[in-house]
């Protein structure tokens, strides 16, 4: 059986060709926004503000790196914000009741991964559409949060071993930023240097073709949702540590910011194309836009208008790019065929 899968491998490119890529284009937009904000607000380029923007983008970025696998697969996860809030509350509650800090963190991370596992099973085993399944688990999760906490924040998490994760420094670099870089490196390796990443893109390109050549579709799909759930728990650890408190309303609308960062960065909503570098730049753009709105004293309600507009523009562009790609189908090279052959 001769099955063709549209999978692209990363290659070294010149600067002009890089600017023609999705990551290159979003970087150009990012640079223009940064320049405009720097001119509009003298406080934008201060060291304190740059560090603040970097810290703020960490929480979205870590989830977005993992969510790129889900969206590249042709799925979506709307439950990441509820996952962040719930795992943060559980970790905080355990620590406040005297549980060992590292054990509490481990339980929180496992809970986040389990949240993702539930999503994966609902989607793959029960055949529920990703949008509906994760929307349901988001609503259920937010409900559990209110029942569990009674709507009351859990404060007083002033444990040095816990504070270090969100506030510590290593050679002058904030620990959360180091964790973000490590998360990017791990996801980049998985996506572009392993069969797991190639299989992920193959399923997103053509699910039935991927199944016919022997790719373990069910295992890959469930794994990427577990990965996203784990990433949400890591983000929760850093956020809760940073605030020294777990808020029931924490991470509200994180799912929108994550989707925006991923799609703006060039990952296709219909699957088959992922740009992790673009996701990183997209997350930075989201953080810069929010920061700029605050610095310019613009009504914070406009944030949602701006973010929603960015998402619409990104989705519209993705649709146009998808139609162009369908008009000019491409075949993959022989080496990629060999790598996708499953024996």
C-alpha cells in the first residue's frame, strides 16, 4: 500500500526565507509591537518591566508548548485553566495540612497528568469531539474547584522549599524562566527529533493514512493530552509558588491565551503543522500586549477585545494558508517515508 503523509522536516534556511515562515512573520509583528510600546511608554524598556513580562509569559508558554502537540494533532484542550487552578489548590491544601512539600508537589503533578489522561480517554476511547470533551472537563473542573475550596483562597504558603520554584534565582536568572527554557527544549526535541513528534504531525495531516501505515494513533493521542495536563500542573506549581497562594479563580481564560499563542505562532488548527518557535514568540507577544495595555492605562476590559481580535486574525490567516496548501499539494521525501514506516 502506497500511503503519502504530508510531513515537513526542519531545515536550515536563510534570513529572507525565515521571514517568509510563520515564526518569522510573527517575530516581525512582535518586534514592531515591542518598538511601538517602547516609543509609547518609557517604562516599557526598563529592566524591571522586561523581567516582569518574562515572568508573566512563563505560565502560558509552558502549557502552550505541550498544547502545540494537541493542536498539531488536530485536537484542542479547553481545560488547561481549570487544571492549573485545581492542581494548585490541591498542592496548597496538602502543604497547609502538613504533607511533605515535595510529596505535595508530586501529587499535584500527577493530578495534572491524570486530568489530561481523562481528556485523552474521553476523546479517543469514547469518540467525543475534543472541543466538547475538554469544554465539559473544564466546566466540571471549575465546579470541583468551588466545591473543594468553598470559593476561599488558600494562603500562607511561605515555605522556602516551595517559594523557590516561583521566586528563586539561579545565577541571577529566575527559576521559572529556566524551567520554561527546559520545557521548550524538551518539547522541541520530542517534536522534531523523535518518531513521537513525526507521528504526531502525521496523525494531524491524515489520521486514516497514519493508522494504515501502523502508527499507534490511540497511544499518541492519549499521550499528548497527558503531556498537556502535566504541563498545566507545572505551570500551576510556578504560579502558586509565585503568589504564595492558590486562588479558586486562578488561570481564568488561560485556555484562550494558550490557543492564541499556539495559533498565532503558526500551528495549524486543523493539524499537521506545528511551529514551537512560533508558539514561544506568540506567548511573548501575548504577554507584551497585556503588559502594554496596563502601561498605557488602557481599560483592562480591552484586553479581551484585543486578544479575541488577535485570535480571529490568526485563525483567518490559518484558513487562508490551509486553502493555499490544498491547491498546491506536496509529497514527502523518501527519507521521511522510511522514518514513518512502522514495522
